[in-house]
C-alpha cells in the first residue's frame, strides 16, 4: 500500500503540467496489500527451495487460544488451523510460525511436519482434503500481533477488567479531486460488502488533476466484536459494563468502528478472582459506513467530495485491517477465504519454554506456497515430510 501510494504521488510530482490536469484512475485500498507485515505470522526460518505451479485452492479457519494469568497477561498460546484444500494434485505447504510443538488436529487427513519456525504439509489431494494443525506457539514473538490486550486488577471486593483493541496502526493516504456521485457509489458498494462480511473487491476512483499525500497519516483500526464471561465463586452484587447472571458476569460490545477502543468491566462482590473467557472476532465496519441522517444511500449525503473520499479511504483501510487479522497463521492461497477467532481464557502459569532462534518480524519468512498438479514432485513431497519429522 505504501509503495503503491508513493508511486502515484511521485508520478504526479514529476509529470508535466499538462498531464496534471488530466483525469487518472487511482486504486482504492483493498483487498490487499496489508498495512503491516504481520499478521500473518512470519519467521526468519529458511524457506524450502522448490518451484511448483499453484493448482490447489485453500480456505483457512483458525482458533487462536491465549491462556492468561490473574492479571490478564498471556502465559500460553495455541493455534488450531484448518486448511480446506480443493483441487487435485500434489501439495507442499510451509506455514511460518514460532512453533514449539505441532500435531494433527481433529479430522485431519494428514500429519503435519515441524521445522524450526515452520509448520509443513506435503502430500496429494483428490478434490477435497482437510489439513488440521494444532500448534503450541512461543508467546513472546506472537504477543505484539494479538488483537486484544487484557488487564485485570482487584481492590478489596472490587474486580476490574480492562479490554483494549490493539490492532491500530498508521498509514499514508492520498487526496485529490473526485466526483461526489462516483464516491457515493463506491461507499455504497463498500458498505454492502462489509455488511455481507465479504472481502473487498478492487475499486478505482477517478481523480481530476494531481494526486497528493495527506498531511497526516490515517489511523487504521480493525473493529473487534468482543464477547465474554467472568465466572465468580459467588454471585456478584453488581457489575458495571456487564450483566450479572447468577455467578457469572457477561458482556458483549464492539471495540472500534467509531466506538471506544477500550472498555472496562467492574464487578463488586463475587468472593474472589473469576474464571475468564473472552472471544474476539475481527468484524465489519458498520457505523463508519452508515450514510448520515438515516439515508439509505450515500448519494443523499451533503458532505463534500473531499470528506467522502476521506471516509471511503479510511473505512476501506479498516476493512483491510480486519481482513488481515482474519489470517493469523498464513493461508497458502493468497485469494482464499480466511476466518480467525481469538480466545482468551484463564490458565495456570506455565514455566517458560526455551526460546527457539526465530523472530516474528522481517520478510525472510514470508509464506511459501507450493501447490502443484505435476506428478513429478511426489517424491520430493514425501521426502520433505520425512525430513520435517527428523
């Protein structure tokens, strides 16, 4: 996204004066590139050296479970990834992750291999195949990329839990003169795709004259749908920010999408520290794409073209950020469907495992996807699995 915008701005800066007055088609944000390298997780582990032609499609659904202590700090981390392959042919897949241990998940039709900083798959798919990996991850390299931060504290008979959306980042954005009607139509299309929980499709907007960079970077935050339960030893007497149901306090809200990024739950009584279970799901942009005044379409908006373009770019960036957090572990298919649910639950404090020589930053561990129909690579795939388990 940064490189694309920089190219547009540079082209406008060096173009002759006559060209600056011409109309140009500028690509809006979405569906990619993502604004930051991770997620998906990356590592510095060396990649498998092979050249194969992509022939199989994959959809990924994941459940990332963070065990937290009484203060809300993450002390353990697991990721269950289900890769649903469609197509027929050989596959060799490398999923980067700071993995401590991996085993086959429920229903997996193959056994995953493990290498430093990588989960490996190799085999042959006939029309459909499920690859399920249940991996234990090093918490340290992963913590910066979890979408939610928790902090818990107790003062006498009062227990407080604070939940913060941690997906924020900043990004350069462009500006220019565009037609209100075209911008309104693009906003309506973006809103429909968001409400249908569909991935954005590429959209261009016509800019008359020069394209320039905004003076301030856009702040991008993926909306998170957060639901949770605190289960106490005894029934609490009150709960601010949640609803008391017997011994439990339940809560549900969205962090982001023009709503607060931090919410607190304060409970009185309960007789001790609770068992905590919180689920966070990257979700749609709803408020940010709602036409003003309760109108059915952005065509009725009285906002200026500049305001409409800013709204269009910012909300599409938020949807790209939400889509990014739907792929915590990489999907071998860059165009495949992704869905990730993040779970935070009370866990016993575990002793720290020895750290492997991996890092979750940098581009050297970018996902390697090696899927093919060619029968000549079967032997190489079998050899890779054997090597992965050594």
